[in-house]
């Protein structure tokens, strides 16, 4: 991949920078609940109205149809401008939408893609189950075909934002007699369907609020027309979804952490002196992390290059495994830089809550152990 940006790329960068400087919300993003949903949806609508939602989405689906290089530039400028994370919309924009584009019917594309891009709906993910978190092929939430519907019974766990979501990407077992990774279907579930019950899972980062849910399904009826791909071929569809998650979907987060670290270095200089990177143990750690974020930037560019050539495979797990641990190290040193003030947990907090949540980074999107197995077996060719 040519890492030199063209004059046209630089014009695009200037255009993106100007728009972001004028439009990035200056109000703090609410940490939880309905206010957070309204904030994220409003910001997505603002980007859409400004022509910046779906930079690399095909034009026929409402995007601009630009290259991955321009998408990367947008992510870099977004991080530089301090754009909000909008994590409630991550599943819809980066999981469901690309999966529907690649594997969905025309009717599914027509109905869902524009609503996702315009910021009209939020999605959640129904993959993990009790006792089957990392072993996705062992899922037991079942669905029986009844006429032109699936009837779903079972439960999912660790469902981020389920209480705020309109739709869910849901994996169900439609053929219990099939081998482990067969007999699974990927379906679009309306979260307002009768028979869905949500139970909040309280975590240490959100006293008085909740982020995770356990979702119970009791005779939930889902039209067969909501199956993405074919019935019993959901494993292959899910691999497409996880491929997006471990590849292009994570690019913005990889780039954002470089900006987070630079902000932290500014705080360290204010606290310990402008030469902290040269003389202090904290400075040495920050310098090492800065080098690692630059390595991640190179890895992100490599991912974009491979995707552009249709070559992205299991190598994405290398970046995922490295980045998840790098995020934890950055969040950990933030606590050391902030010092005694870190024992506070204010409602609006850019450092301590993310530190507490960073413990989940090496679990979400496949544990570090799963990523290493993928790297060993599929990249290095080692025996199982």
C-alpha cells in the first residue's frame, strides 16, 4: 500500500477537518440510558445530513462510495477532532449493515440499510450465551420453523445496549441434529417482539445504570424473511460479521486510541513537567505506548490495503489481539498519571470508567486466547 497521500486525499482531509471542527458535539456524551441513545442517534443524523455518514458505503446504499484510504482519513480526522464514540450504533453500522450488504436480500437491504445510516435505529448483538461465550459454535438458543416464522426459545447474555436497541443480529440453532457449526441461522430480530424479556447485568463502571443485559426469548416469532443468507447457514454468515468486526469495523477504534494517548501525554506534562517523556518512569511507559500506537497505525493501514485487494483473512486477529491489550495498558497508565483523583468515579468521566471497562477488551469480539488460536492455526499453520 502506498502510504503517501495524494493531493486529492489532502483536499479530502481538509474538507473533513473543517466539517468536524464546525460540527463535533461539544456537550459531553451522556454515559447511559435513553439520553445516550438520543445523543448517538442525533449525531449520526448530523453526519448523514452533512454527507459524512458511510464514507466508504456504496452509493446505492446511501454512502459516498469512497475508498478505504479516504475512510481512514476520516477516522484520523474524527479522532483528532475528539468525535464521540457513538458505541450504541457500532453494531448497526459495523456489524449488521455490512453483513446485510454482503449476504442479505434486496428487501432486507432496502428496509434496514438506510435506517441504520440515517441514525433512525440502534442495533444490538445476540451471539454470546451462558456457558457458550467464546464457543460460539456451541450455542443452544433454538428456533423451530412454524409456517413462515421461526419460533425462538432460549437466552443470550452480555448483550450491550439491548434495552436501547430496536433490532438485533441474532444467532439461533435451527437444526439441533446438525454438527456443531452447522444448523445455525443468522436472523434479524425485532426487539419489540412479544416474548422478549430483558434483565440488566450490573457492572462496576455504571452504578445506577447498566450497559449489559441478559435477553430471554419465550416463543418469540420472527418471520422467515428475516433470515440473512440461508436457514442453517448462519455460521458462514456469522463469520462474515466477525470478519468485519475484527477487520474494518475496528479501524476507527485503533486510530482513536492514538489520539487518546496524546491527550494523556498532555496531562502528564501538566502534572509532571514538559520533559516527562525523557526523565520519568511514567514518561518511559508513555513513550513506549506512543511507539506501539504508531505500530497499530501501520497495522491498520495494512488491513485497509488487504481489504482493498480482497485479501483480508485471519491476519486481522493479529491486530485484534495486540490492540485489545494495548488499550488496557493505555487505560492503566491513565490511572497512574491522574493519581489520587482516580479513586473518584464522577458521573461524567473520560478516564476512570474506561479504565474499569478495559478489563473486558480482551474478552469482547473473541478472547485473547481465541485470537491466538486463530493466529496459530490459520496464520502460522500450527497444529490444533
